[in-house]
């Protein structure tokens, strides 16, 4: 289920959702963390930027979730 959240990459409110299993596994490997449950992915076309529920810019550099087929 997607919720409207502000995306600093898009500079507007866009739908965001929790990471699916493959996305979460990818992000755990990228960050070296055991849990990434707090992250949301922007669903705007071409964006896929990450944010948390409370922090719209959790990383210094943008991290975009790849599209897994």
C-alpha cells in the first residue's frame, strides 16, 4: 500500500511504499545492516529514491533502489 510522502529528489509529494523482499535484501547488503524496515521507496516514474518515515533525506548521497524483474 502506497502513502503520499515528500520526496526530496522529486521535490514534491509522491506515493511511497515499504520495500519488498528483494529490495530489502539489496539494501541490507548495500548498507551492511541487519534491518531496513524503516525505509520507503518513492514510486514516481524514474525516481525510486529512499527515505524513512521520519527523515526525508536519510543519506548524504541519493540511494535509488534498482528495479528487479
